[in-house]
C-alpha cells in the first residue's frame, strides 16, 4: 500500500479522506450531514414546494467526495505545488464560511466547517514551510561536506 511521503502530503491526505467521507455521508444520509453542520433537518413531508435543500446538499456532497479523492491522489503523488495552491483557497473558504455565520446566513454549528478549512490550511502551510527549511538546511549541509 502506498502512503504519503511527506508531512505536507499527510495533511492533504487526511483532509482528503475526511472530505470524501463527509461527501459520502451527505449522499447516503443527508440529514446526518445537516445535523453535523448545525442545520436542523426537515422531514421530506414537511418540506415546502420549491425547497431545493437536498439538491444543493447532493451537489455539494458529490463535490466533497470528488475533492477528497483529488486530495488523496495528490498526496500519494506528493504533488507539492497542489498542496501550496490549496492553502490560500482553504483560508478563503474559512473566511467566507465564518462570515456566513457572523452575518446570520448560517447557524453557529457551521463555523466548525470554516475552522476545519482554516486549521487544515494553516497545518498544510506550516508543513510545507518546515519541509522547505529542512531541504534548504540539507542542501547547505551537503554542499559543505563533499562526498
């Protein structure tokens, strides 16, 4: 079995597995995902005509599943440019989701989704920074010790 080869790869793989798992939950048991995110599920018989909550939940769950798979594949390939690209966009997602809660567009429980994105971005960014520093130090050490 192939595993991620770097700390940054592991951060991406963990995020990917969690995103894919939550995507599957949203597709299979949408009310459970709504509850986890702080929304109160509405039984199908109580839904108003024109309520497209489940359609949007299906679309976002499928996107999360796909994204999770992409993240895992990138982690297995140790594709560091991809890891780096995720950091600012995950921070943006954190900001947008947090503002949705602060602005009253989403329940307080949804803040966890934003914080998950933000924390993941910071951890991935820190891992990339550490790996870059270590690679620089290793290069200096190697240059100072002819083989």
